[in-house]
C-alpha cells in the first residue's frame, strides 16, 4: 500500500512534533474510519515503527 500522506498532513503542524498515538487519535476523530482508505492508513500507521510525526515544509509527513 502506498498511502497519500498529503491528505493526512493537514492534521499536523510544521513546527511541532507530536506522538504516534496523538496522530492516530487525531485521525480517528477527524476521519470516517469506516471508509476503507482511512482504515488502511490507520492499519499502516499501527504497523510502521515511528514515535513522532510532523508536517514537512513540502506538505508531506516526516516520521521519527
């Protein structure tokens, strides 16, 4: 799966890292998780090893 990260970057700030759990919570609150693309992205996030995330200057997502 190759998720469209730009779609989810709107929930992040460019100047502040947030935790993986906080990012997942924001997605669950703001996205319809019954929709397959959101559900697949959340599953991808759970499997991907990272601890912090923020928006890049180009509008993508940086994982740390």
